[in-house]
């Protein structure tokens, strides 16, 4: 476990702890919701905006950029007019699903 | 999954989504570290302070209060002089371990 392996040393101001890395990806109000929405296939910006109650276009843009930078989401721009852009999960993004299921199990058991 | 069951409606300003509930417990820089430290048995305040590099007494106090309120940590005050206080994980707290292991696996695979 993270603690036993003592890989807690802060590196360049960032914990090297894998758990902290995961929290940086899925933490916050919207990141994990965007990831969950893309779990059933690629979506256009407008589709994401529609199915994420209460998110602003600015926040969604920020989330997608961050997730893209972290290698969780892949953006594809199709060479057509008008422009057609789609977002999908990478393999790295899809592998978060088992985590979400464990979180869901724990949350359902203890918090609802 | 959270998305399919559409239990995303905000309730009293809080998402009812179990994943959000988990992030409220383990999110932030110190919560999950305090939980991990208690994984191998109860500890006194001073012991926790010592083994959590860089945490202040004030922050540790705040974290323990929050985790206690969330039912993750149990505080025991022993009726001796001087006062003897110990903190330990509840069953609810211990059951977060499988989640941390999945996070560790994902983090080790994709972030290190």
C-alpha cells in the first residue's frame, strides 16, 4: 500500500502517491461526471453539455482540456465543414470504471 | 452505474451520487492519508502528527473531526490522568481499503 511503500515524498511540490494522482484526475465536482458520461461512447461537446445538469460551457471546456492533458480523454476533429469534434475515453480513462464501481458500492452501502 | 440510475439530482445542494459522497470523504490532501495511517491500528494524536509529513496540528484536528463526523474514524477517550485519546477506523472506514488498492493499482499502472 502507498503508506507501507513510503512513496509519500512530495516531488516537485506534488505527492508521488498514486492515490493522490487518481484524486487529481477524478476529484472536483465535474471531472468524474464527464468521465462517466463518456463511458458509453464518444460524445460531441453539445451532447455532453446537455446531459450534465448545471455545467457551464466554460467549465466543460476546462474539464475536457484537463482530462485530455491527463490522457483520460481523446479529442477527435473531423475534417468536415462545419467542424465536427468528438470526445472519447482513452484506455487509461476506461480503466477508471472499476474504481467508480467500487466507489459506487461503498457509497451505496454506507452513504445512502 | 451512477449515470444510468440517474441519481444525479442535487439534494439540498449536495449531489446524491454515491461517488460524490466518497470523494467528500477521501478528497483533499490529507483525509485519505489519515485513513491510510489508521489502517494498521489505532493511533494517538501525536503518533499521527509524527507519521504524516508536513501536516499541522490544526489541520490534523480538523481532518479527524470531519472523519469522525462522517463515521470513518472513532475517537476513544480513556478515563486516566493525563488524558489518553486514541483514534481508530470504523468498519465503514476499513472498507475504503479496497478502493485505495484499486486507486493504487490504477495510479501505479498509469501515472508512475
